[in-house]
């Protein structure tokens, strides 16, 4: 009995060791019984079928390439490599479309770099501004993707731009957008790092319909990067808007004159002027009677006040409806010396100056200003336009 028990223990021990070996081999030791096929240059469907025939799996990564769409550009495992079944093979597949080298804009001024990228068919996506003591303000330090990479023609480019040693945001020159179509004007604004503000239209016969009639700020002005640009587009004048081309004052004067003549005739009708013609003095006296109608004529100059009459109307509206408050907050950037600071507000009641004086470096301006209708806050520092904000 002891011998049988001993052999039973040995047999059980051998079974345990065998199971452990099989488990370890299955988990930790790959059974390299499958060979990776070459699928580069094949269509994606055919490449996946070839891998599945060998017991392999495929993972697809779409990349930019001049090769036709859905063509395998490369594979992460070399052809002929021995791997275990169930192994995942990464396939890089072409998106299709043309690719081209991206131009190098490092070291160029921001405006020049954006123009060069635009001419090559690329658009600027993200602009990051950093302090750099070696590069002048507005100089492009780096770009992503970097040159001379081959990228898709519609690739978006991110730029790293120097803001100088003081960390102030660089100024850009506002382009002259007059005559540009809407799409081109907006593209030029965005490529310069500016933002589109409000748009409006106005009648015009000198500009093509749909083109930019005016911009604010105007072309040639130096504005901080990121400023809002308001555009006015030309449209065809309406029938009612053609009237101002012909001065209506003459017609109004004729109507008034005709009305005065009617009044004079009505007042002169009861008088028997012909019966008193023999008396030479009496007609003269009677002629003084029409002079009484002259006060009626004095009504014509009274009609002139309607021209200055409209301006007084907004005046009582100023204190009448301060239902809204504009919260004006402005941080003066780092300055080497104090500069003049002027803050203006324009609303339905007119334009007024909120602050006009000298500002120190880092000074914080905070004020709550009542306004009516729609308000526009404009800030000038050192005589230059620096910021504009709108309140509805």
C-alpha cells in the first residue's frame, strides 16, 4: 500500500508539472507558427484578407499620401517575420489626394509668413505668442508642421510668434479691404490674426454688389493682433434710397410757396381792390393789408428749424433710459513711460469721452457706464487704436 501511494504521489506531481508547462507556454511563450505577408501597395480590403488567411489581425491608420485612396502605404511588421496567430499588424493607409512641401516661414514677419503660406495653399490655424528676447516682436519663431515635410494641401499650420521682450502683443497693419469679396476679406482678416466683428450692408453704386464698402479700423491702421474688424458690404440701392440723390428741399419749398400763395389768395379774395382803384392812396393802404399775410410767409423760415430739431431729441433720451450698464475693464500693458489714454463711448445718444488722461504702466481701468441702445467702447493708447468692444 505504501508503494502504491508513493507512485500515486509521483504521478500527480508529474501531471501538475505538465499542466504548468503547457500553461506557461500558452501564456508566456509565443508559438511563432505564422508568417507575416507583404501587403504594402495592396488595397485595404485585399490586405486585410491576406492577413486573416494567416490568422493575423489588422489595425488601420489613415495617413496623408500621394498614393491612391485606401492603398496600404506601409506595415509595422516586416514581410516574412514569424509571429504567433492573432498578432495585430498596423497598416498605414493613404487618405488619397495631393500632398506638397510646406514652405519654411521661420524668421519672417507674421504678415509675410501668413501671405507665403496662403500663396502655397495653406491656412493658419493656431497662433501662439511668447516672449522672446532674441526675436523682434511679430517674428515667427516656429511652425507646425515644420518644413520641409510633405503634407496635404489643405493642412492647417500652427505658428509660434514672438511678442518681443516686454511680452506686449504685436501690432499688425490693417489691410485695405475695399472692393474685396466677402470670402476673401474674411480670409485676409483671419490670416493676419484679427477677428471678424459685426457686418452690415449699405447702398452703393461705386462698388460691386457684395464687396467690402468700408472697414473699421480702416486700411493702413496699426491694430493689436486679435482685434475685431467690422465690415460694411455694398448692396444695390433700393428705390426709396435713390431719393436722397435728388435734393428734396426744392420740392418742399415749392409746396410751401404754393401753400402760401393759396393763403394769400384766400385772404385777398374778400377785398374789393378794383372798386378802390380811383383813390391812389387807398390802394397803397390796401397793399399794406397783404403785408399782414407776410407773417404767413414767416412760417417758411419756421420750417427750417426741423433741420436742427432732430439733434435735441436724443438729448432728453440720455438721462431717460440708462437701463443698461457697460462694464469697462482695461489693463494698461507694460510701458517704459506714461502714455495718453482715451476711452470713448458711442451709443444711440451720441459719442462721449469716458476718460482722457495719462496712464501708467500696468494701470487697471474699471468703470460702469450707462448707455442706451447699442454701445461701442473704443480705447486709444498713445494716440493709437488698441481695442474696441461692443455692448448690446
